[in-house]
């Protein structure tokens, strides 16, 4: 039943996006007195599920949920109707319209998608606000698992104080600031130090593993096990390793370091399962593998429940959400670029 509900939600979301995109073509076409012969949600290959003609346009729902289309007279589109193009152009056809009108009709769908993205970000800012962890609250420093970042001198446990001399207030801003920065000021074991980023730092990142530069240090929360793992029956998803080979461990990086030191051994481990603490023994292969997966990141709700970090909430009023949402959309757009 759950699968059916999720499938229904997916199709409903997809349908909304398709209809809005096609309206981006449909509305300017109608505004410029261009005939629209069909407006379809999903493709009607051979037959359609529903259809109704209103005026000169046939509206319908196809059976193939791979998109949708508007069939505009005098334009080769998804319908691939080439017969019409062999006839002389009519005043109501797309090909008879001025170039600027044709351009607006063609770009209408993409324009709607672009505007919709910003509307979604504005809506999210209004409904959910901002959840963030202040950088100063990350008392035990960052987690560095990216070899390129390790090579420049950053280490797990370093506290990042500033990038290019400017303090970083929110932890989730660190990666972007470092990527665009030239120097990082850190605190390591009570000592301040400045790390200068190499000129070709971005090139090194692009050629290396696609791993986040710095991450929050989080516990080793079991996400699952490999089928052939000798430890498959020892742990369950959501178990948290709190002690490994007799040593208390608070973070996943500490567990991974201890695993490296326990190659080929069977070691005592404490896991927290709900409110219980269980004593088990885990086997570590000669190649420092346990066959156990762990969560690479945790939702803020879980972080808060575990008492790891203080999660701050910033709510926005309706008008306040507009500049915030637009800024988030711009950041996302430039991030893809």
C-alpha cells in the first residue's frame, strides 16, 4: 500500500511539473494567436486515456507517463507531424509568426521551470525556515575524509575559525567558503594555524574522489551490512557503536581509525540499540573491513535527538521569505555552474 501511495505522489508531482511546463508554451502561443491543436499530459501513442476538444484544441491524458506536449500548428514537436509542414504556411501557424514571438513560445516552458524553482525555494523558506548549526558549536572540530583536503593540511578534529580572515557563522557554509577561499584559519590542540590553499585546489578536487571537503563529526550509526559480512547477524540498522576494542568512541571517524588498528582480529564492541547497550564481538578482515555500512550524514532532527549539536531554527515571515528564497535559488543555480 505504501508503494502505491508513493507512486501516486510521484505521478501527481510529475503531472504538475509537466502541465506547468507545457502551459509555458501554450499561453504565449495563444497570446500570439497561434493555433494549438493538442495539449496533452503524458504521451498518447496510438491512443489516449481521456480527451476532449474545446474550441480548436484537444485536451487529453495519454497512457505513457514520460512527459507531455502541446502540438502547435506549423511547428515540428513531439508529435513529429511533418505533413502539415509540406503545405503553404497559414497566418495562425507558428512558422508565420515573427522571430521574437517564435522565440518566446519556444522558451516558455523553460522560463516557467526557472520561475517555479524560485517559487519553490520561497515556499520552503516560508514554511520550513532555516535549520543550521553554528560553526562555533562544533566543539570537536570537523571530519576530513577527502584525501585532497587532507593533503593541504586540514585534519579531522580541526576547528575552522575563519576563511580569508572572515569568521564563518553557519557550519553548512564552510564547504562553499573554503572552495572559494585562499586561506583557512584553524585551531588544532589549542594552537592557531593558517593553511594557505594551493592555486590549483579546485582542479585537485575535481580530479579526486567526489567527497565533501569537510563534514560534521557524527556517531557510527549502522545503515546496513553486506550479505557476505561475517557480522551480518551481529548488528542492526540504527545501532550506534559507542565502544570499539575497549576504547570509547563518540564519532564514526574514531571507529574507522580503530578498525585500521584491528586488521584480522575479532574485537569486543559496545552498541547502543534503542535504550539498551549490547556487548558484541565484530570481525575485522585483513584489509580493515567489517562489511558494515554507516550513515554518512544524519538529518537535523536525528542530530538534535542524539544531543550531538544544537540545531538553530530561523523562521521567516511571508514577505521575508521572498529575498531568502530568491537568494537560495541563486546560490543553487551558481553552484551548478
